[in-house]
């Protein structure tokens, strides 16, 4: 069978499939290197799409036999699958194929992970299992029989008969093939149950390898909370008798929402205080929720085609963010999300890989599981909710579930639901789905005779394939403070629809201080000349927690940019305002820890680039180091006090409260670490009984160049635990001095525990290097060279993870000519690798521009 030749697929070319699938029966005869898959599929002509040739996808399948209505036929091999002559009436297609899970290193289709069979079918992996119309608009009920000697054999839906050597499953809900899943192996469960609002009892399991039983309880609690939350918030109940979660060590992504059988990267579900940090716990809770929420937003209502990916992902990310905000602290979650959005999505939106939230073409769909589709997609839902209001939002969602249950839907369907539920015209809002690039808002203001005017201009720079952008509707949340710090105008939503627009506030006694883009009400870059005194004022007085944090962040950015540009010394505006905040024990410790956080090296580089300056990665790193040192010296007494005050004395619990205390204490520890030669960090490392404390101490010791013993001890303590050893790999690279990072990463690739077959380990090593800022961008070019070496090695084994990591190079045009030339050489070297995958070819080609 030939592979499909790389070709571009366009949204405008969408046509429905010429047949409906009425039922699917699959039998798997498991064998590690020769699994047989028998299929029996009932097709009926689709009256809406007549006169098509009958085509089924299939890749790397060894055909054994094919029958139509019981008679043998020989399919014609065509690019990406087969064609057959079929009757002009309903018919039964039967096939037997052989596949080789043991040889499947791409981790797509049916593969082996540590002796366990598992599948990954989104987006187009099912075609590596058997012949099928592998497209999300073809939905069918699946019945599955698994034959094999594995102790546990799972598939989607509800369990049927099982016995010696077989297990039957039936999923009554019609689903696209990308939601199919099968797992078989030596697994143990952490069981529980949940009673739905209508009184239905659901059996819950978290399945893990023997030995990991102790790391399931937290994930199970998160699942039950998610089920209750979706009932309470969206009125959505679970719809099968069982819900299974399986942890898998080798997985390209975070997790997958297969119907009734979610499969998780073990790093996104296994948790214990000794092995997981507070950040891990929060992330695990969010991902469990995310996959569970897909049961309605993704599975019951799926996507018509892959261009509509944001329909399920943007909405589901938005829903999981709401969940985390409800379970923990809403402002903290919002600030964390915006840091992530700016770090990943703004970076993408402002470089060669920029694409609309709903792209209109792709070569390899796996390359479009991006921060733009997911995180910007979620921001669009948030804006929509802000524009229509809370009640109308939930009314529209009820209508969406009502109207589209069982459908494969589009963004047009989604927006029409909102138009019908609210009477609003959303044609301008739709531009957010079609236009790439981050809008920039520039703001000026006037005050006269009690009237305050905000003049706002929006502009979106050109992105690949889109030179001119039309103005979008932007909800801008604004509040006004008077000079005493009292709020004189509570949060109001300005609806900007024009390229330039003025907004007026009347009846003010004096010129107010504006707080603009509260709660980050739109994914835009705000440009507003504000004095540092005003920023300090907002940091102290704004009633909007997000904008308080933003004021502190702006002070830090201003300070750092001045240091980078002309070696200025850090200003007292910033140092004093921050000191006032962190000293104040009435303030949330999590908020204070976030305020002590600094912009990343990458964010600073992007800022300089935005101002038409060429970032020097080494100068950025040095400015950050200097600022941290200056802060440590200025805040020493406060840091000492905070460290003592925020020690958690109760037994470890992964709660928002404890996590807040630990993050502030650890921020204090890393300041003191700069003054005491590592003594406190070493003590914390020695005493730690949880991973949050241990890893923070290890990182501090490495950063202070005092890590040698701790690094060795950590390895001895945790050598049996893959997920902890991932942390060990990445900490050594991320916290290395820039001139050492590439060499350390290279040495670690020679460590016996390094393997490129495990995506987590590959990311912990090469991904850590790619994210190390000045280390990756060191003038020697060694970082570029090492990453390119490994991408070339990984590509034949795992194209998806290789292509994803190519984004390390997406910012190359920011840098000086020397670095650009070095990166360009590596990009061409990768592109020249023999038989480079379609995934990586597309990424490198787009990055080269
Ligand atoms: N659909 C998954 C999620 O976001 C992500 C995923 C995509 C996983 C492709 C595997 C492969 O929940
Ligand atoms: Zn998702």
C-alpha cells in the first residue's frame, strides 16, 4: 500500500462521505507483532452525497481478505487507502488485516507501551488499524471483541460478555473512529463509583501498571468532582455504565477523550505527594476534567472535519478553566493561563506558524493541535460569554446541546446557536475564527470638564497568507479609580467594533486612573503609556486582581527592558512597590508568589522584537540574574520572615491553600539561596517529604552551582520512578548556566536512562534544552546543533513528537544574523534528511517561510 503523497487539504473542499455507517463490528486477535483485525461494517448510501467512488482509508495494513455481502473482492490500492466497487444499496463490508503493534514507534494506531496494548486514534490513527472512512463526520455504534490472554482487555462503551481469552464491549453512542480505543495488558484498577443526578450508578476505574496503585486516588477524586461539576454547571450527565481511565507511559500528548475509555499519558494522571509537585496536581486535576468534559463537548457533539477542531478543544479548554477557577482560586488560574497564553500562543501568532483559530488548510492535521486552536480557541469562548452575558451564555449552551446532540458540527453551527439564543449578529465576531495574529490595542486618554475619554486603536499585523485584517469586535473590560484609590467606575465592558474608537465617561470629579482589559477580557496586546508611579498605584489599589498582577508585571518588564537596553540599574519604583506587596500578610500568598514571578526570557525577547530591537539572549539572561540578585539583597529580611511564616506544618495536601504557602516560601527560598551559598536549599532538600519542596530545592542548588551531591542523591532515590527521573533530566538543563546547557543536555542523552522512544523522556531532555532561553540560543550554536541532531534521529520513529518540537525554531527571525544563519543551516539540514516525515516537512517548510 502506498502512503498518501503530501498534499494540502482545504476547508472549502469539504464534501460529505457518500455512505452512512450503520454498525461496526470489530474483532481483535492480539499478538504483539501480528495482531489480526477483523471488521464487519454495514454501509448504506448517503442520499445527501450520491455518485462517489467508495474509498476507505488505510495505512500500513497487511490485507488478508476482503468481502462485500459475503463475496471475496480485491480492493484497488490508491493513495492513502483502497477503492472498491459496491452495490447501489445497503451492503456489508468485511475485512481481515494484520498489523504490527510492536513495531509501531509513532504511537498512533495500535501500539505497545511497556508490554501493554493501547491505541491512539485522534486525529487519523484509526486508518492504521483497519480500512475505514476515517473522518469525524462518519459516526457509528461500535461493537468490539478482544481475543487474547491479557488479564485486562478494555474498549469503549459498556462491557458485554467476557471469558477465557476474550472480552466484548458495546458502545451504543454513535461515534467517529478517532474516539475508538482499545487497551489490553496487565493492569490493576483503583475503583470507585459515581451516582449521577438522575440516580444512575456509574462504575469508575483508574487502570495502572502494578506498582502504581498508590498514585490513583487524586485522579479519581478529580474525576468525581468533574462529573458533579458538569452536572451542576452545564446540566450534563454521564451516559454509560462505566468510565475507565488508563495510564500509559508512552504517549505523544497529554491525554485522550476516547468514549468511556480515556487514555492518559501517565504524567497527566499519576500523582502522589512524594513524586508530584503542586503544579503537577493542579495540572492533573485540570486534564482529568478536560477529558471528562469532552464527553459532551467533543464526543456527543463532535467536529464535522478537522478544520473545526477548536469547536471541541476551545470550548473544552474553556470549560476546564472554569472548573479549575471554581475548585481553586479564579484570579490565580486566570493569571497562570495568561502567562501561558502569552508564552506559547502569542509567540505562535507572531511568527511563521501563525494560523487562524479555525485554519483553512493543512498538510498534516497533527501539526494543528496548537496553542492557537486550544488556548486562543478558549479565549474566544470567554469573549463570547462576556459579550452575551452569563445567563445568555448558558441558554445558548443548552440550545447547542439540544440542537446538535449526535451531530458532527461546525463553527457556523456554534455561532448560529448563539445568534438564535441571543438575537445578536455575530458576523463580526466570526473574524476571530478566521483571522490569525494578535491584535494590538493602543490607548490614549483625555480629561476635560468631568468627562474622561479613552481613545483606542486596534491593529493586527500581517501573518502568513493574510496581509490585511478587518477590525474585530473586542470586549474591553474597563474600570476607573480616583486618585485616592477608590473605584469610581466599576468594571464595564466596552465593545470595540471599529479600527479606532473613543469611549466616554461623564461626571467625574477628577481625572481617573483607568484599569484597562480587566481579567484579560480579550487576547490582545495592550499598548498604553503609563508612568511607573501609576503602575505602582494600580498594583496597590486596583480592585481587579488580574490587572493588579499586570501592573506589577509591567513594572518588572519596564525595569528589565531598561536593564537589557542600557545596563540601567533596577528602579526603586518596582522594588518598593513589590516589597510593599509581598510584606503584606493580608494578601493571598499565591498572588504574592505570582507577583514575584518574572517574565520569561522568551517573553522579553518577543517584547524587544515587537519594538524592532534585536534581542540578545545572553543579555536577557544576565538582566534577569541581576534583577533576582538585587531583589534578594533588597528583600533579605522579608524573605527570611516569609520563609518561616509560610512553612506548612500540617500533613501534605494538594490544596490551593497549601500550594499557595509553598509557592511563596519557595520564592523566598530562591532569593535567600543567592545570599547563603545554598545552605537553606540544601537543608530543604535534605528534609523534604514532598516533591514540591524537594524539586524546588534541587533547582535552587543547581542554579547556584551547588547541585552536584543533590543531583546524585536525587537520582539514587528516584531511579525506579520514570516520571520523577523526567524531572531530574529537565532540571539539570533548565537551571544550567547558558554556556553549559547544550553540553549537559548532550551528556544526558548518553545516560543509560535516556531513550528517544519515550516522548516524556525526549521532551524532558531535548524539550528542556529548547526552552532554556540563553542556553538554547548560546552564541556557539551548540544548542541548535544538538536539537537538530536529535530531531533527525527521532523523525523516522515518531514524526508527531518531532514535528511538535520543531517549534523551538519558530522564533528564529527575531535574532541577529549570526544566530539566524546558524538556525537556518539546521533547518535545511533537517529538511534534507532522507524520507523526512510529512509532519516535520510541513513544520520546517512553514518555519523557513
Ligand atoms: N484530544 C486530546 C485532548 O485535547 C488531545 C490529543 C490529540 C491527544 C491528538 C492525542 C492525539 O484532549
Ligand atoms: Zn481536548
